[in-house]
C-alpha cells in the first residue's frame, strides 16, 4: 500500500473522461466501418442483379 499513489478527484475524473473519449472514438470508427461494409455488400448485390453476365473472381 505504501507504493500506491493518490490522485486528486479532479485528476481521476480527467483520466476517466480521457479513457471514455478514446473508447467513444473507437466505437465510432467501428460503427462507420460496419456501415461501410453493409454498403459494399449492398452495392455488390446490386451489381450482380444489374449485370448477371459478370463472373465472380476466383
């Protein structure tokens, strides 16, 4: 217990908020990535419907 450092309440709150902001940024990127992946999937399906003669790549 002697090696434990004490933080002021203000510094502890700042640290928690900073961690929360980083997490929020990551979550936002994940949501954007998921939305883009859905859009790509939709566009590929649309292309297949519009051009039935196209062949899938191997």
